[in-house]
């Protein structure tokens, strides 16, 4: 259970991806963790960061670069191991003591899979908010929307580059602010 209810960590991950099925022997791995700290008292986005993560069982494909703008060279130059990225989440953001949210369950499941596959401790506590579902319920929608569709519904412009974790987390936190 979360012990600190002063902030919500909004997380968005980008992962290796391909057009069609993954190449033989490759699996989808986290390559960016976007973090936006949402201050509950002030009801506003406080800060954001993107942590690039070096994959070990896959490569960043040209399709993935086209979608995310993340290149293999960028990962080589700035990426850290997933274990180090999880350490940053725990130490800098106190991720195990705070509520965290993401747009849907993909990010939660991807963290669970990647941590299990690599033998790394899960960096979050048990309190996860599915902002996508909450947004659909609050706005009485018949179905959930993608993050860009929700921004359009709110008549808000996307800030930054769509499918960059750091920018998507920032936009998701703005959408979440409409729910609080």
C-alpha cells in the first residue's frame, strides 16, 4: 500500500517494437521511462524526466525509431540498464511508497514482464491508477480512448512528441488533472 499520498507518479513507457512480429529471438523491452510528478496539493504537474533504457534481448528497429524518434545511437549514448532505471525510480521518486498511474495497463504489465524476465525487483508499490479507464468513466464514454484521442476530446494540444515517454507522461498527467 502507498504510504505517501502527496504526489502521483505518472509513468509512460516506450518499448522496442516492429511492424509485424518481432524478429526471431527478440522480445519487446522498455527503452524509455517517462515520468511526470503530479503534486496533489497544488493539483499541478511538478516535473518530468525521461530515462532511456538499454534493451538486452532486442534492438531498436527502424519502425520503432520512426514511431518514437528513439534511435539505437541515442540509446547507446544515454541509456542505462533496466536495473539502474528501477533504482532511480525507487530512490529519486520513492516509487514504492507512492501511487502511480499510466494510460491503460500496458505500462504496468510491461514493467512486470521486463522485471521478471531480467530478475529485477519491481520498482512500484501495489497502487496503480489506470488513468485511461478513469477518464472514460468520468467523461461517460462508451469506450476508452487513446491518449491522443482524449487530448482531442478535451480540445487540448499534445505537448511534445507523441510516443516519447517523457512527453506522453506529461500529457497524461494533464488529463489526470481533469479527474482530480
